[in-house]
C-alpha cells in the first residue's frame, strides 16, 4: 500500500500557497499511484494543540476547541477548492489520536526513555520549538524572525541522546530514507554532533494530551503531532489496517520541519518499538520577492486569489510544473501568466481546439476507426507518447516537473504532427479521405493519451477533455501501463466544446 502523508498543519490562519504546495504535490503523487493501480491511502490534517493555539483562542475570546473548530473549516474549503483527493483528514483533537498518543508515549516510558527534570531554554511560540543561542539570528527565531522567550519549568524528558547512532546506522543502510541528498546530508551532520535529550511535556499548559503516567502534564505539541501518522493508520482503532498500512510509504514535509520528522520522529518510533517510515521527502520554501511567505512581511498569498484568475487546474499545473521539489523556488505572477499562456492556452488548448474542430468540420464529429498508425509521421507520435508514459514515473518520485515535461513533449509532437500532415489540405482532396481519417485518428489518440497522463496534475481538465473526446469511463481509471499506451483511437462522437484554456491577457 502507498500510505502518503502531508504534515498536519497548524490551524492558526487560512492556508497560503506554500502550505498548499505540499498538499498539491501529495495529491498528484497519490493520484499517480492510483492510476498505476496501487492501493493508496493519502492523509492530511491539522495540528490543534499547543501554546500557540491556546493563545490564539484566548485572543479571540474562544475556548481552544471552539477556535480550532472554527478555523479548520478554512483548510477544508481550500483543499476542496484545489480538487484534492485525500482519503483521511485527521485532527489531533480526535479520540483516535488521543488514545494513540497516550499508548505510544507509554511505550516510550516503559522502555526507560523518559525522566523528570527541570528545563530552561529559549522558546519560539510560533515554532513551538526550543533554540540554542547559536541558532538565533540577531536574537530572533531563525524561522520567524521573532523574539524568543525564556521558558523554564519541570518537565518530562525523552532520552533522544540514545538514538543518534541508531539513526545514523539506519540512514546509512537506507540512503533514500531522507530525500533529497542535500537534506539527508543536513540530518547526518546534525546527528554526528550527538543529540541532547529533549523536553517532551509541558506543566504550565492544559491544552493538550495528558501524559498517561503523569496527568498533571500534557505532551509537548510536537510529540503529540508527529504521532498522527500512526493514529490515522489505525493504530488504536483498526489494528488489522495498521498492520497492512504501516510503515508509511512517504512523509512529505517542508525543510523547516525536517529535524522533527527525520530525527525526533524516527527516534520516538524506535523507542516505542514501531517500524520507521520508508521515506521522508523534504522540499524547500516558496519565496515571494526573495523571502519566505509571511503575514508580517505582506507576502502571504492565498490559493483562492490565484484560482480566481488561473482556475483550479491552471493553479495546480503551475506549481507542479514550475516548482522543483527540493530547493527553494521563487513565485511571480508574471511567471504564472507566461506558463499558463505558453503551455495551457497554446500547447494543450490549441491542440485540443484544432483537433476537435477538424473532426467537427470534416467528419461531423464522427471519428472512424483505422487499422493502425504505421506511417512515419504517426510513429513520431507513438515514440513521443512512449517517452511521456515513461516520464510519468516522476510523479511517484516527487518530480512532477519532469513528468509534465514529458507529457508536454507529446503535446508538442502532436502540434507538429498537425502542421506536417495539414489535415485541412487533405480535406480538400476526396482521394485523401483515408489519409485524413488516419491523421485525425492519430491526433485524437494523442489527446486521449494526454488526458490520462495529465490526470494526476489536472484532474478536472482531464475529465473535461475525456468527455469532449466522447470516451466512456474516466481518464484516471487505469491501469496506466495499459491505458497510457498509444494505440488506435476508438470510433466515437467527439464534441468541440468551449476552449479548455482561454488565453490570459497580461
């Protein structure tokens, strides 16, 4: 089973395009594996405990539960808007999660990996994380640029120091445990310095999951949140599913939370005697004007602002095509307009419009079947389709950019094919009727294959194109190894319809 997770997001505001990027990548990956024929369980959700939530609720005159119930609706609305196909949305205030947290932490306690001690450190409320003096930038949190607080109290600690070498051994034995390589090297360098034990509870906070052996303290929010991945897999409420679904195939995370997922989380699992996930895949930040998006510097952009102009699939295509998964990437409005017009309006939109117009004009929308596509011009299309099908593996490796580049080479070849064969000239020669049928069939077959191949990235457009082609079923039914092969377009009735992507004026 492909068990794929996003981070669970802190519901302190509506999700912006950086948050949405991780979630769209996860959705496209999940859709790809379903298209291949794999059983998929895709998870997202919200992290609803911790000091930041408690303070936000207080500032709005609400209880923490009332606040998270209110704000989480923004995530559901955003994910519905972006046509995301998750199988589960977990909230850390659910009973299934609370039960799992208490069980996993008890296992760690029973293993002798916890102890009570006093702690004083520099704490960022926005991160819900401690920092050393050397990690601060001008005395501020390195992630948020905000002042940190000195926090001191008696807490329960996790013996993280026990797990530096076991983690190094695991990474050495499983090089793809952390990707890309730059992030793996970052984690290895951190581990090689040795690990300090970390505080795993809070005595001054009541908004959280009480420790099972000391209910006067609640679990530190990261110890609570990370356990969601096993909670959603059925750890406490469906052991049979958990046995089949865990370990996770991949956790998708941003680079700013890599240490929590690649160091703390696997160490917690080792302590509790639970297998480690197969992979942790970390991506960079989306930058606006060279800076990470933030409300404080007025660079935060919401998905709905872009969807209103580019449409859902125009939005999805841009971030899957123009953003490489590993490094930081810049966002610009001009770049999004340029990509939309070049790829969607010109390449795909023009191909669909021309081909369907030819079918309607010269064959009244009735597409006859042909014997084969053995002519040299058609063989170029066959080769391009085979290359596009091979490139689709990029979706399964978080390389949607590479996958879509392959699909667009097919669309480019199909547009060149129409120019080379000129069906509008063939239509004027009654003796060329058979050749016109062959050319039209091949161009329509390119669109059929293309509709299947774009379905992980642009499910709505794929379904709309499929309907225009008059085909039964749906483009994402798969299995891809069979449906994605260039063959002969079946006899059907096609409909020109409205343009898929009208050109945007800059």
